[in-house]
C-alpha cells in the first residue's frame, strides 16, 4: 500500500513539473515496404504516416522472420524508437534510447561499458540484440546509437520469430535497424557537450545516386573525449560505419560495416555486495571507489543482405555477417566492493577481465503471398545459424576500502597472463510460419513453429574442458500461435499469443562464485499474452497482460555457487502510449506492474518468494510541449520510477524505490539557410543517489549523478 501511495505521489510530480522545449518539423520518412521483406529502407526527411509523436515513434516494427509490419497487425507488444527520438533525447547508447520504455530497465548506471537490461523482469544483455532481425552481429558491451535508424523492442518471448539468442534471453528482444541513405541528400554535423567536460563530434552523410537513385551510401563517424561525471574518470570513444544499398526492381541488397572503440580510464562506478544485515544507503553517485580501474572495448563487424523477387509475390532472401570483439579491464563487474560494516567499510575487489569473441551468423529464407478461397496467406520459411567462440581470462586483487571514503585508489590488478578458450556455442534452427487473414485483414491468425538446436562446450579458466551438464547438444520443437481481431475498425485491435522458446542455459558470470564459468543445460520457456491496441488520430496505446514461465538460476549463499534450481513465473500488465494528447502536447512512455515469484525450488525453500531484482512497479512518462508563441521551441520533461526490489532469493534484503526527473528543451531554427537544432537537457535534476538495480543475484549498481547535456546540429 505504501508503495502504491509513493507511486501515485511520484506520478503527480510529473504533472507539476513540465518545463520543456521545442518541437521540430523534423521527421522520419517514408519507408520502402518491399512486400514486408526483412531489410527495412527508411527515409527520414519529413513527418510521414508511418510515424507518430512528431516522428519519434514508428508505427511499424520488424517482427523477426515476419518482416516489417504495422504494430496494429501483430499479435505481440512492440515499440519502435526512431533516429528522430534518439537525436531529440541526445541518446548516445541504446540504454539511453530506451529511457521512455516502461518494460525495460538498465540495471547498470552510466560511466561504464556495461549495459545489462531487464525486460519484463528477465535479463537481456547487449550481445543478445538483433541486427536487422539477425542475432550475434550487434555491437558488444555498450551499443552506440549514432548509426541507427531505429531501436525496436519486442516485449516478451520471441524465439519463433528471431531464433535463439546467444545468451538465451526470453523477456524480450531489442532489434537495431541501421541508417540508410535517403532520397534527399544530407550532410549533418553534431557537436555535443556532457558534464563535466566531455565533447563529441558526429558527422552523418547520406547520398543516393544512379538511375532512379538505386544506389545509396550512408556514413557515420563519431569521436568523443573528456571527463565524465564520475570523479577523476575520462572517456574516449570512436565510431565509424558505412551502409551501402541497392534498390532494384527485383533485386535489393545492402552491406553494413562498423568499427567501435571505447575506453574508460581513471575509475569505474561502484557495484556493491552487502554482507551486513541490511542494505546501506548509496554513496554520492560521483564517488570513485577504484581510481586505477579501466575498461576498453573494440568491436568490428560486416553484414550483408540480398533479396530477390523471382516471381510476383515470392521472394528469396539471405543475410550473413561476422563480428569480432575484444574487451579488457573492469568489464561489466565495474568496481566491486563487499560491504561488511555499517559504516561503509568494505573489501574492494579489482577484477581485470579479458574477453575475446568471434561470432558468425546467417539466415536463408523464402517469403510468399498467396490465396486459398477467401483466406490470404503470408508464408515464411526461414533457417538460421549462429556460432560464437569465446576466450576469457581474469586476474584479481583485493584490499580494504570504504564506499563513502575510498582508500588505496591506486590499486588495480594487471592484465591476465593467460586467456584460454572458455566457450563455444552453435545455435541453429528452421522455422515455418503462416499469417492468415480474412475479411480485409479484420481477422488474422499466426501459426508458426521452429525446430531449434543448441550445442555448447565450455572450458575452465585453466583451459580444461568442462563435461557433464555444461557440454551438451539439445533440440526441441517450439510452436507459436497468435491472433489479431479488429472488431470495429482499423484503429482498434485485440490480440493474443502463446509462444515457446528454447534458450541456452544460464552461465555463471560472477567471477567470485565457486562455479564461475559453468553453463547449465538449455531450457524451455512459455509465454501467454492477451492485449489490445488502439489509435486515436496520432495517439497510440497498448495494454497487455502476460505470463512468462522460465526455469531459473538461483544463488546459494552457503556454497557461494549458482544452481539450476526452480522456476521464475512473471505475471504482468503493461500500458504504453505515444502521440499527441493535444495539438501541442505529446505523451510518451507507460506504466508496468510485474508480479515475479519463484516456484518449484528445491524442498520448496523459496516457493512464493519474489524474484530478486524485479520491482512490482515501473513507470516511464515523458511530455513534450511545443511553445506556440515561439515557433521551433519545445519543452520536455521525463520521469522514471522504479519500485523497491529484493536483492536475494530468500527475500531478506531489499533496495528502496527510486525516482529520476529529467528536464530539457529543443529549438530548431535556420542559420544562413541551413537547418540548425539546439538541444539542452539535465538528467537526474535532483541529483539523487540511489541503487539502480540488482546484477547477478546480489551485486547492486549505482545510478548516475546529475548530468548536463548540450548539443548543436547543423545541416549543410
């Protein structure tokens, strides 16, 4: 009850604190819809019928093997945030781009390379993002946004649609759609400033040429350097990408290549484990607990796609790519501290990790449309395969410190001297799906199934192969069924789905655990969902009710190990919204309630307990207000609320709820005939310090301090 009252009070702050800036005539573009094929061509020149919320949200999403579809015609809950949204909110990473997504939480704060997500109460890592519907090829660790046209979220299990992800996530899928050249040539330079003194430069160039503008090239280049809001820390990042495409009458092809290098020096954010009887309050968010820590990541990839209409309404397509990634330092684990005293005294644990991965991924498919009597069919046959090899090693060093007054800040272990092969995984599957529609799409039925295989072998950090349950080859047939009904008109749809997924078993990634590196056998998950979607003018809403049953990995404190013990059952209700509530005011975000409990645990020890790291309530609500008296000016505000959550399976410790308030403004004008955009914003206006979430069952991450962001974009 107190949580509910707090929730309502904090929502009321939203209504009292609207100070915002500007709306632009910017937009996002007509999208070429080549029979709903997997590759999406997006043009972002002006507001189009395919977007809402001033071009910030797309009406369409890529639904895995089903291709590009209007969200009202899909039996799943989705959101698609455009490049316009990314630019308007100065989002430099996918985590920042999902700041208005109520089903998603990034349980790491800023100022690190780690971005670990929770979707519908279940974990998702960045290596599980899809790239144009294909797993394994997205950037590793933190994912920048400057070369992306859309960041899409499909909430819930999606194995039949995308195949299996390398990490086995079942809470949802994040799909990345790269930028393409638009019909209108563009050259844009953006310079940005982030407190304390971090400056970026971003060049975005796109051009089409040839007869009918069939050939396109899009280039994005970013260089940034400077101090962060963490005391004594410096960030350096580089991004280069090129996107080539050909739009023929029957043949369409694309080639994407990118290179990303990011590095943090001079410290990492705190991640704390408490052996005290209760959780202490979070220290000042700018506190640097380990000033000699560093982290670096380098990722490069190349991805190709081709599709050919060999007869009317029938298309064959193929996608393939490869990615290499190497990271060093305090990756993901950040600056670890085991807090053993009520005054904040702790054992600081420096972990210097080296990870090297090589991933290849490919998909081959056939898509066609035909009719049997009064029934329209959209048939898809798809096969995919992903393979990843991982080398990993670490070194460690510990010393006494204090989370409120750090000591021995010059300590951090050297690079590991031995980096053996630790894991090899191959995922493959074949899927068949038919989307049947009746009465001009008023009634739709999706039937699909996927035959999935997972093969995995693990090695210890000494290079010895692990046998038994961590070396396996399993397969399963996983069905899916969904429906869409439009009982009154095309602006309202009722939908439902049942979908299963086979996931790779969890791996113990906490280096302090006695069974670090162990991989458990794969498991099946089941999702049931009912919902409704409706649109009024340019205002779209989705209301969903769901249940996901997922076998779980539980931490046993007595043995300091993780075990495949029990099941996590998540039941939830989500309301998400986007669009204009008046001519000049837009609302974007939503509210989520999740009841996540553990069941089927050994000896029923934890049955009925709340799953750790999953709050009951989450809310993300943002408003934009176009100031009529000054054309081009928009005021913005955004609020993020996360309820209290347990830190352990036994439910003996929990972190309090937290609330973040952001403010901003945009102004679009013309300088010497060139469109120019000024954006300013402050995140965490009240400069609150808080524990943002739970990682790996017992480590707590800290939120970011107050952050000032300024940018200016100039179109040549």
